[in-house]
C-alpha cells in the first residue's frame, strides 16, 4: 500500500518536534546540573616541620637476666622453687649439703678460743713481769720477750677470728638466694647433682621495667633525638597501641646488619602485660631537618598511570550567594605522616584543597563548602 504525501509530511513533523523537545530537555538538565553545587569539605595547604615515620620491628627485653650459680662446690640437697615461680630478693632457692662446712666452722671456732686463751695467758705474764721490773727482780730482756709473746698471741687471735669468718661465709654460700625480684625462667639442676663454682643452677629474669629493643638502620642514628616518640603495637595486644619514648640509643653499629640498638620504654600509665621475648612493631617519628608544604592525605587523587593530583578551590572567597569553583592540579608527593602528605611541587602554601567529596569533581565544577579541617 502506498503512503500518501499527507502521511509522509506528518511523520517529518513528528520527528522535528521530538528533536526540539529532546534539545530543550538536555538544556534544562544542563542548567540544573550547573546550578547544583557539589558539597565538599576543604583543608589548607600549610608549611610545617616535616616528620619521617619509620616502621621498625623489635622485641621486649628484661632489664636484668641472670644465670645463678654457686660460689662453692657441693651436693644439691634441696630445691625450693620451680620454673615459672615469682620470687623476691632474698628468697631461698637452693641448699647444698653443708655438713663438712659446719664441721670446718666448728674447728675454726675452737682454734679461735684456744688462741684467745693463749693471748690471755701471755698478757697476764707480761703484766706480772712489769711489776717486778721496779724491784729489779727480773731481767729487762725477759720482760721484752714476754711483751713480744703477748703481741704474737694477739695476732694469732686475729688470724683465728678471720678463719671463723671465712668458714661462716663458706657455710652461707651453701644457700643460693634471689639477688633481685623476678621470675625463674629455667631450672638447670636437680637434687643429688654435684655442682662446682660457676655451674649454672637457675635462670632469673626481672619482669619489672621491661624495655622494647629495636634494631634501626645506621643512617637514622643522627636523626634519633631524646624527644623522639614511637607508636608501639604488640602481637599479644593487637587491638591496642602504646606510646613509647627513647631511653637510649647504643652508639655501636653492627658490622653485619649495619644497624644500631634503639632502646625504648612505654610511657602509658596503663602498662600492658608483657614478657621478655615478646615481638613488637612500632612507627618511629623522626623530625626532619627541613620544613615543607603538607595537605590532608584525603586530598590526594591517585590514578592508575601513577599521576597524583589535588582539587583546589579556585575562588574560596566568592561573594555571598555564589558558589566557588574547583580545578585540578597535578602534584609530586613526599613524606607521609600523621595523616598528612608532603607536597614537593605543584601546590603553594595557603591554597585551599578539597578533602571530602573530591571523587566526581570536574574542572570548573561549582562546590559548596560545608566544613574545614580546623572545624
């Protein structure tokens, strides 16, 4: 069936009307989008002292670790503790068989008593001789001999007393006591074993004033100051972090690993439950010897090709009733610390950057600022 010219004209008119309606609708949508500002939060690019955050790993160490041994030879007679026991300074740990030492002490005491008797007798005879000198009833040489004997006997008393003290000290050393408060980590002997001076008997570890030791690359040595702080985490307390302070940096570099020892301590009043040997991870904050421009980390937009950019408010001081616009600037980043990122190039101090709502911005896009970093 052939189409009439009238129907063909009506079809062309409908197509023209649809095109006009579509153009009008597109223009209206564009105007609505141009008038609707994107809500954003902003921050300011500012200059400040830069901080280098260095991740490090280490372990908990005890302030005192001792392998206890005996000062005398003997047979282990009694052991009063087991591994894991908490002990205090002065507590009795091990007793050695002291029978022979007690016999030797009794002999030394008897010798001391004999020496005192001999001294008393020689002193009495010397005193009597002095009373006879005035009557010429005794020779002067004999008196000097008695005086000399009295001095020899007095010296013998001193020697005997020293021997008594020596035997007493040896007897006391048959008992091994705790030198400082701590925990017994190992028991190395059993009852019936013969030990000699220097034989390891027990290992004692102090659980007070625990330290966290880290090995740090030697290039950081001049940067670590006494005021440096750390954010420390432990595998045993994964949900918590603690503030640490540097208490000592050992000025000796390992020739193999090219590292030095950094000794730290937790400052928090609520001390975690730690044991020596526990692993630790920390972020060390080192103040750089320079200043730089930094922005909030959320202001950065990273692209797959490696580009990094920020959105800058082009007119942050727009008149009332007008919304400022934004433009994109490509930047070069540097150090990252405490939620801030150093901008080495591409941005100037004082510029306002978008920190929230920058995901869908376009150059020239109108924005509505709702909050700033300071707020």
